[in-house]
């Protein structure tokens, strides 16, 4: 059993409390490889932002769960050696079983998500409560989910979103004991969040549902998944240098800024990192076809990622300077 506290990690409880009181959101950035992790911690150290390092089941499979855990431990050591101190949580994204959550907790995660949102309501409650009962023994925090986002969540593909029903949230939180709740108010996973014609605005998030939820569970930490903005400069670079991503569109940053000022205290961003990295790799390989050293194209991709994460912390989530 690895105790996350021995690695210098923290759970999300204190982070969320401060974020709600301060009107900002903690960035939850996914990583699958070394360059992404380096970029996340560099950007968060340079902007003095708390951060949630997010690992999905797919990331564990891709990068190897043991290596990922040591990478996170290495990241904590780098932060310590730099002389800066920022709160860092290591979080399982979209855990789909009790066993997976237990395995993460045993290997040093400080926070887990159990995503029972595709299950019938009572089964979601039972599974979430089982994870909470285990996690809380080790002071690990748990995120649950109510409502379904459109897009792809691991292997679950939802054609349509089902907004969270505000009538359920109080009961769910009370019966499960979760520490935070992911809700569905119009965001969706991936790079194709809305079907809009050129020049058309994307539909606004359902702030009315969010407000209703906040009334039912005042001050309770709310999480937004599927919150990439699908930055058009990266989509344009990808298309320019041989990619094919027509119609890719995300959540406008001003809407996320508004959400961050509410009880939304964790904002999940994965696709924007994928886009920044892919755009720079395509550009570098196109402009320097003689390159065959991965450092020559992954290095610039990492630089661009740092720039993008700093921008999110400073201008969108408001987490810069809050460490
Ligand atoms: O919400 C899902 C995250 O973007 C993780 O994606 O399962 O492909 O690693 P993944
Ligand atoms: P995006 O696909 O919008 O980046 O969402 C990421 C996410 O919700 C991870 O859980
Ligand atoms: Zn998600």
C-alpha cells in the first residue's frame, strides 16, 4: 500500500474549499506521457497554480500503471527540488469499477472518480457509496457523476446528453457521501462537442441547471467534464499540415470562466492538450522533414503545451497565483 501523503500529494478537499470561496476552478489535466506531465507541472509551477493530475483507465493501460505512478512521484520530487510548493492531487479519471478505484488508491492516488452515470440511479448510488466507504478509510476523496455527457467516456459512447436532474443531487450526495459531483449541463467529451454550421454560435451551457443544483447543495464542489475549448488555432494548424479535423468545436472560454466563478471548482481538460501537441508535431515534421529525433518535434510540442496550460490557469480557470 502506497500512501499518497508520503509522496507529497494532497486530496482535493482543501483545494475545492478554497476554489469555491475564491471564485476559481482547479485545473484537472490528463496525462499519458512524459512530455504532457512535464508541461503540466511546469505550467502550474510557473503560474503558482494548484493542479489535479488526471489519469484515465486508458492512460494506465497505455503508459503502464506502475510507470505512471512513478512518473507522478518523480513530478513531486521535481516540484520539491525547484523550491516551489504547489498542491498536487493524483486523480483517477472515469473509474468504472470498485476494483479499479481500490487499485489506484493502493498505488498512491489521492483522489478517484467512480463514474456510475450510465447505471440506473440506485446502482450508481450503491457503487459510488462502496467506493466512498473504502476511499475515506485512507482519506482519499471521491468524485461521483450524475447525468450523462454526450461524446465518448472510455468505452461508453453517448449519442445524446442527459442533463443532471437537480431533483436528484441532494439525495445522491447524502446517500453516497461523495466529496464532489460531476454534472451534465451541456459540455461533452472530445473535439466535436457541438454540431454547428460555419459562423454559427455554439449553444450556451445550461447555467440555469447549474444554479438550481447550487441551490439544492449550497457550497458543494461541482465538477465540469468535457471542458476543452478546442482552440481553433490548433485545429487550423492540424488541418493546414495534413490533418483532417473539420467541424471540431468546443466550449467557449468565457463560459468556462463564468462557470469557474460558481461552485464549479474542478474543470477537466484533456482534448485541448491533445490538439496542441498534435498541431506542433505536425507542423515541426512538415517544416523539418529531415528530423527523425523525437526530441526535435516533441520538444516544441511540450513548449506549446506549457503555453496553453499557463493560459488556461491565468485567463480561464483563474487558478494562477492560488497555490
Ligand atoms: O474523459 C475522458 C478523458 O479525456 C480520457 O480519455 O479514456 O481516451 O484516456 P481516454
Ligand atoms: P475534454 O475532452 O473536453 O478535454 O474533456 C476531458 C474530460 O472530461 C476528462 O475527464
Ligand atoms: Zn471526463
